């Protein structure tokens, strides 16, 4: 059986390292922060460590790693933010750019970006999708 995306990305430590870089970039990205509700969250430096933890745990599970994400499902986590497609794209492209910057191979980058795109309906339209990786179905 081939290694999971989680394993091919380098496991927990590598994913946590990538998220550390990513979140710093997201907190500085003008396109991402054009949404006032997102900017309010990103503008508070105290939110950084918790946000990094949640994104790391979510990414581990979405990539097929161990269950560890304690946060809300994507609909509950994003409904109040009212994220549109342009804002979703800003985050999407920042994730992709970060993975490339860190030297993640193209195949793994593409596979992870497919997972991110899979969740667009939940983030933008609050429409339920089938869960990816080891993420439990939202209740």
C-alpha cells in the first residue's frame, strides 16, 4: 500500500513546520485580510499560536494522518467570516506558494491543493461535502 499523503509530506513535524510558515504569511497577506472578519482574527497576534495548532491538526487529518483535530467543522468555523471565492483563492494561492517555497514536491502539493479545493463549498457556500483524509464527518 502506498504511503499516505501525511507520510509523504513528512508527518507531523514537517506539516507543523509548513503551517508555521504558512500562518505567518496568511497573517500578512493583503488579499486574505481584505475580509474584515478575517483581518480582525489575523490582526490579533495572540491568535497565532492557536490558529497554527488548529491548521496543523486539520492538515494532518486531511492528509490521512492520525486523528487530532479538535476544532469545528469547516462550515461552523467559516460561516461568520462570509468568505467569498476571491478570498478563498487568496488563501488557496498562499498555501500553494508556501508549499512550493518549502520545496514540497509537485505531486504532493497538487494532492494537498485538491483537498483544499474540495472544501471550497463548505468555506464559501456553507454546503456540506464528504470529508477527506481521516477527518470525521461533521455532526
